[in-house]
C-alpha cells in the first residue's frame, strides 16, 4: 500500500469503488470528516492517479452485447514495433473491453463483447485476423460470468 494513503483515504477508495455515485456529503459522513476535507481528499486521489475515473456498469444484454469472448492472440514477431502496431489497432476497436500483454503461450488476451456467435464470426473474419502482426488466435466463449470487475481488496 502506498505510504501516502492513510485509513481515511483507503475508506474513501472503498466507498467509491462500491458505489461511484455516492455523493461527497455521504462519503464525508461515512469516513467521519467534514465535507470540505472529504472533497479535498477525493480530489487529491483523482489528481494523484489513485482514481482513474468513475463509470457506469452497463448491463451488456440490455444493449445487445450479451456474449463475452476472450481471445488469445499470438503475433508473428516479438518486437516493440509489432507490439505497438497491434496495440494501436486494438485500442481503436469499439468492441474491445480489455487488451492485455501477457507472458506465456499467447502475446495478448482480448476481452470482447458481441451480440452473438454470428456477430463474433464477422468481427473475427473482418477485423481480428487483420490486426497488425496477428499469426494465430484462439477464441474462448464465456459460458457464465462468475466474477466480473470485482472490487479490489484495499
């Protein structure tokens, strides 16, 4: 844990992680500080990069993206240039949720939301295999999301 975070900072982080819509007055009450002190602390947590943003968790099935797919990608070369080209192209994909450079049998793991298998098939043939440097992909359709974006234990 960072030495610049005290127990109040950690409590603020836990509260916002559990409910990003919680207002400053409620947070201040729960951490037992004034609203002004709580606001300054929360702003510092944003300014110092402890909090990257606050987001709504959209129900994927409600917006036509009910199928979650994990794709393992192997690139044809392991050079900084090939990694950079792949990463830039992956960042531009609107269906991309996550892209992680990993160690092991794959170079990257992608987390993608699509409407169904046919939608993924189109994405795979039109986009994924055309990404820069892609030699091989292996696709895993998620059958059940047991834990997704769980809060960090702080």
